[in-house]
C-alpha cells in the first residue's frame, strides 16, 4: 500500500510518493501549461503518471508543511481508539507504558509471519503493568479480519483503522504507514525508540528484548524470562511445533511458521 498526494491536474495526473530519498532526479516532466517538474517516474498508465519527489524539496502541500518524519527519537502521535472488544486505548506522551504498536493486514504474508510472535509477546507481557501490545488492522473488509482473528485465536488488542473517527486523519496517515507490517516501539514517555518496517521476524529481530531494554533493570530481568512455551522451547534449542527451526521458534503454534519438517 502506498499513499499518494495528487498534484494539480494539468494535462495528466501526477501523483507524488513522499519518500525520504536522496540522489539524482534526472527526468524532466513538462505539463500542458508549460510548467515543468523534475522527478523519478515510477509508473505510467492510460490515465496517470506516478512520480517520486525528494521529501527535502517539498515546502508545503495544500498550504501545510509536511509533518516531521516519524523515526527513533520523535514523539509518538497521540490518539485514543477502541479495540474489537470495546476497550479504549490511549497512545501519546507520558502514557507510563512501553507500547508495541503494530500495523498489519490479515492477507499479507509478512504480517502473517509476525502474528504468532505478536501473540506470544502479548501473552508474555499482558500482566505487566508497564508494557502493552497494541495492533492496528488495515483490512478493507471486516469479514477478512474477523476470520483471521477466529482462525488464529487472536487475543491481543486489535484496533480497526477504518472504524476510528479521528479528526481529519486516519491512524495509518497519522503514523505515516505506507506499507505493512510496520512496528513502533514507544517508551513510557511517548518517544519512539524503534521503527521496524517489514516483518521483524523475517529480519531476525528480538522484539521482546527491545521491550526489556526500555524497562527499569529489575523489570527488564523479569521481562527477559520467557513466559510462553514457544520461547522456552526456542531457548532449549528447537521448536516444539514440529518445525525445523533451531535457536528460534515460530511461537509454538502448530504450523504457524509454515514449516512442518521434523527437527533433527
């Protein structure tokens, strides 16, 4: 999924993908009114041309400056939203909780790779007073989400992005989500400590360890102890779901990793 902002329609429709990219922008685009634009042409079809501009070259869009790029060290945008169970969650400054905020869709294979670990992370920290796992689902059809939640036995909080009535901007836009999955780790003061684009499982990242880093030392020691059977089996050297993974684990959910080989 890519978010585009349309430019004025002058002969053709140009859409801008706002990426923090650098380098040469060699292609000149000339419009019907004789104005021109230099940018990378990403795609053309019968009705439109999609181009990419360097973010640093854009002052305003519709008269408004672009919001700061959300990266480590930036403040997490504040919002309040209800999950599938009706429980209300608030994210922002001084929440007093380390927050894992995970954006996903049910049909994405990379999101599916992360799902067992998100569940295991929730199970590990659900009773911890200073840690919470929140997810934001971006499915366009609620039936797809409901089927996934039922099939996978999801118990972590799921906020449906399309059902939130925020002021003028959706949660994906608020958190500058242009693809998925995306995971933010937010500290107790509401500061983003890590932004992970793509599957953290496929990148080999230990999200539980990163959570523990944000806790006081006494809490971090407790948090580092595996609370789920999958993590315990992973530390023992192999996974107990019947897959061939060693030194890691799919979360202990049978078939969740897609590997049904026997562990030697």
